[in-house]
C-alpha cells in the first residue's frame, strides 16, 4: 500500500501540469508579490500579537451596548479573530511564501 502511494506521489510530482500549476501559484518577484504576502499574511499576525487583547476588549465592550445586526456581527467577528492572539500557522505560511518567492 505504501509503495502505491509513493508511486502516485512521484507521478504527481513529475507531472508537467502539476509543475505548471505550482509555478502559477508562486508569487511574483515584484512589489505587488512581496507586498501582498507581507500585507495579507504577516502584518495581520503582528497586529494580533501587539493589539489583539485591546481589540478584543474593545469589541466585547461594544457588544454590551445595543447595536444593529451588522454592528453586532462585526464586533463578534473581531472577538473571534483576535481573542486567541496570533496564528502561528498563518505566520508560517507567510514566511514560507516569502522564502518560496526568493528561491
């Protein structure tokens, strides 16, 4: 069974369509590629690490006051996003994309 899985994995890795798909996913080496990885993967994690507790406290205080439906959903989303602090998985993905970008 392991042998079959290993053969399938090697066949997928050698497939030119797979290589083409991986190349199309790779961020480009320009301002937008680097900036996109930093802006969407790394900066939010630093914000969550530095100000996560403050943002969560603010959102919880706002939820105590009467709000309309959209405001309530917004503050609940803020609490959900920032109450656990930073995501090391998201940070690792961002760093991996940056490394992949330059190599």
